[in-house]
C-alpha cells in the first residue's frame, strides 16, 4: 500500500509523467473496451471508398469502404500486446545474459560479453528485415520473439554493470558466506534491487517495439494482422497512394497519429518512472 501511495504521489507531481500515464491508459482503454463498442466490419463497400470523416464514419473510410476508426480501435490491441510481449522477451534475454555474466565472472563473463558485443555491433533493423523474410510470422508471439532476439544487447551490458556494482555490497557477501547459490543471489537478491531500472526500460522497449514492428509492416515483411497500425500504413501507401496527397490522407494519418501519441506517452511516463518505482529516489 505504501508503494502505491508513493508511486501515485511521484507521478502526480511529475506533470510530464502524469500526462504520459493518462495517454497510455487511454490507449489501453481503447484496446480493451473499444472492440466491444465498435465492431469491425470486414465487408468491402466500394461505394463508400475513401470517404472523409462524417457522422457515420468519424475518421472516414479506407480503400475498400471500411470504417477507419474501427480498424484503428481493433489494431490498438495488436500494437500494445505485441509491444508488451517484446518488452518481456527482451528483458528476459537481457537479464539472463547480463545477470549470469556479471554474477559468474571469469570465462563465462568473457564469452557472454563477446556475444553481446557482436549483437551490439551488427545493425538492428537490417537483421530484423532478414529474419522476417526467413521466419513465417503468423502470431504475435513469433513476431515479438523476432523483435526481441536482436535488441537485448544494450540492456544486458547495463544489467551486468549494475550487478558488478552490487557484488561488492555487504548483503551479497553475506549470501556467499551462507553458501547460497548463484541463482538465489541473482534472482532473489539482485533482481529486486534492479526492479526500478528494469521497469523504466520496459516502457522504453515497448516504444521501440512499436517503431520496429511498424517499420517491418510498412515494408510488407510481417503482414500478420490487417488492423495493426503498421499494416494500415502499408495499405494506405500501396493501395491508395496516400503519400501523394490523395483522398486517403485521413486513412493514412490515423495510424500515424496513433503511433506518435503512443510513443509520446511512453516517453513522458518513462521520464518519471524511475523515481516512481525506486523508493530510494522517492526518499
């Protein structure tokens, strides 16, 4: 209870973080409640093709006469769920590599850091493009695994640095004297002390995951969901020439603004998340 009160107080005082939280909660409501209120019509109606916003279609229609708002609302769930899964997988990979590397030391540390340096050296997005052409993406779990498989390097090095610092502290020495194993030291002692750091990066990874997934979908390399905002952009450019100022501009701008505001919400909330999650900083 004290944590909830302290967290709420910090977020309330940090107006930028509070604004970000409101934006993220709004998108979460759209993703969870929106599909229950606004049904998704998959039937084509070319008589209503590329209509501007009206009372019947608040955000206009797409190239096949389908409601843009309905696609945006149903796509929000796919975007958030994919970003959430990617953040989980990325942090899991980073913590396993960085945690074992920092705690074990010696040759294990050298080998794992060599692999991490290789991951950091090779450009991220080109690798994703190649992998997306080799792996058939049919569900969000596969897509999230693809997005996270080459994006954990920087966080792994940061976690390793945190663990190397904590290894010299008294409570870790006590654990060694008591004969507690490496898994206990890493997951029971070190992980709770890095919770705020990991929570901050969780939000940042979600933001990056949206960018990467949209980029792959715009290029047509991962078309697993027709309502995902990235796929909406792909269809707007390939089927309507939206970039040339056609009547598909509303259909094109809807996912663009959605991506923009979601990422803005992540950045704003992350600005106060570290302090909110860390009791020492709150003190």
